[in-house]
């Protein structure tokens, strides 16, 4: 039986799968095979980026997929060296050339690159791409609430999605509240804390209680909170295990114990607001 995964209605009225497959750090030569396996397992959201160097492999898998193109949701991202209006338009064209797809479901700004301070004009380019129908939805990654508000104030358009580091050790409650207030979908990269959370004693205890894996408990926590998770694995057994997270039933005690794991220093990578371009 295929597990039920939620579908989210974005603020632009498009639908987005509430669970997906990430391809960060998968070599392009392995990407088509990995994405094909993910699609055959049941994943419908595939998340890539120009910086990952594997858009071509994603596109190959999508074109040869066992399901129709309209059943899939493909997202990619603009890299830091492509900020600016014209640069962003060219970056989109380059991504689509590598993907070799007729349309995109979601195009995102990968990082705000605060020191360049060009993310607003970059965002205007994404608005144009959306309005021209070249991508269905537009979003951002690693933006703060203040940066999201600035986009709204200066362009009157809020992102449909903000993809950020988010997991039980970094639960981002204030940012998620801002998203909820403004209809922005929350997507988590590193939903397993880059693997560190798999050794957490609390999470392992909850997993043992339910006869599930720590990864399944963590991913189920994301689903319980309406967070779109995009775990990555090239191991088919692990991919299937991750996909079956809806089979886990967390109770109130489990959720309370996970809530207590939140930490101000729980990041797996540095704060994106401190990273240079």
C-alpha cells in the first residue's frame, strides 16, 4: 500500500507535494538512476539546484519517468553568482537547458547573499518568470522573516515557499509562525540534521518505542508540523524507509519530548545570514 502524503495548496493556488526527494551531493552520473528509483517508490517532488551540478540527471529521469510529467513537481534554485535581474533570467534559462524540460514547477533563490543586497531585484526577475508562465511557482531559501517582509513591501509578492534548515534540533518556531501568518509554505533542508539526529538518544528511544527507525520518527515529526521535508539517499531501502514515514504514529508524549530538543545552537551549518556571497 502506498503511504498517504499530504498535498499543500500554495499561496499562488498551485499544489505542492508535502514530502519529496532531495539530490544534494548526488553525483550527476548517479542522479538519473537515483531519481528514477525515487519516482518508482512514489516520490513526486524532486528538489535540485544549479549549484548541485545534477540538473541534467534530474531532467533525464523526469523525461523517462514511469509516471506522466504532470504527476511530478520539479524544483531548482538560482545560485549566488546569478543575483541581479538579468543574471537571474539567464540563470533560469541555463537551468532549463540542463533540465531539458518544457516547464518548471518551482524556481527559488538559493541564498539571500545579504552582503550583495541584490535579492529584491533578483526576486523581480522570478516574478516575471512566473507571470510569463515559465515556472508555476517561485520561492526562496534561507530567508529571514525580515527579508521576506522586504520582498513583500518592495514587490507586493511573497514567496510561495521558504526552504530553510529545519529539524528537531532547530525547529524555527518564530519563522514558521511568520510563514503561517503570510501563507508561505515551510520546507526543510537537512531534515535529519545532516545525519546527526539519527544518534540522538531521545529520538532513538521514540523510534524503539514504535518499532521504527529514527529517520522515520524525525520525518514524521516534519509531516505532523506541516513542514515539507526532502530527505536524500541513494540507497533504495533507505529511500523506501523514508517514504513510509506516514506509517509512524507519534503521540502527545513523543511530540512533547521532541519539542524539548530545540536549541539555539542546533544548526548543522552556519547561519545563512552570516555567509558571504
